[in-house]
C-alpha cells in the first residue's frame, strides 16, 4: 500500500512540475489579426480576442470567441507576449 501511495504522489509531482515552466521563443510574435466579431450569443457574453500561440515551430492564430464572465463585474485581461532576455514568453489571459 505504501508503494502505491508513493507512486501516486510521485506521479502527481511530475504532472504538476511542467505547469510552471516557461517556453522561450526567439522569434517575436506577428501583429495580431483584426477579427470580425460575430453577434454575441447572449447579453452577458464578453468577447475574448484571438492571439498567436507558438506550436513549437511557428506562430499559429487562435481565433477569438465569446465567453461568460465567472462573476458579475469581472473583466477580461488579454493574454500577451512579453520580451525577456532569453526570448518571448506568453502570459495567459485571465479574468479580473
């Protein structure tokens, strides 16, 4: 039983480790694509704009979409690329 618990703990530690890892991209991101917003699916929906993500070889555009805020008066802080000495790093968007 102790071996199973230890193995499960070790597996969780490995799974959680890469989540905080940063991937540096040496090539700066392209300019954002101007998207045409379709009508929102409902009155409370908020547009979350698209962004360029790095797929390991090149930037790929991820289209924007409408999302429901998690709570009243929440607003979306867009994700963005930040230039660092080692390259470009992606900062995820989030609700504030």
